C-alpha cells in the first residue's frame, strides 16, 4: 500500500516545524538546543487521523533531506510505539515507494535500507 507523507522536518534538522492545519502553512514550532537531530525526514500521512485527532506521524528514510512541505509517495516498513504526555503516540517508519535502493525492503525485519548519505 502506498500513501503520501507530507514532510514537516527534514532529516538532520534541529528546527521543529509543524503544519498548522487551520491555515495550511508550516510554522517553526521551536529550535532544539541540543545535539539531537532528526534521523529521517519527519512528517505525517496525508488524510489520516490518529487517536489524538492529529494525522499519523511518519519518518521517511531518505538518502538526502528534502524540505518542509515536500510530498513523498511512501510505503510503511514498520512502526514505533512511543508515549507522550497524552498516551501512546505511534510513528510509522517508511521508505519512498519508488526509490530503487529500497525496492526489496518490505519491513524492518528484512534487509536494512541504506542509511543517510548512501
């Protein structure tokens, strides 16, 4: 199954951007003042709603960072089940659907996709 992921935060960024769904714009939410960087492009699956009323979060493994607002056709290969202040908060791990480097990757138990810069 393929679906669109809208990127909010590019891989390697320390800025946290978030889509303001009321006005349809991406806003700078905050800057991370740590050495932590986003390990993959981070965004949401278009047209979905999670239990918190927000779209489902997604991480997309890409070779190079994209940009806020970029739409990537993806497929899921796994899921992280995390917790935040409101309870469970799932993150879908994805690869670009038509990236030949990930053609054989169907789930995270299979051959690992290449890392950043591959």
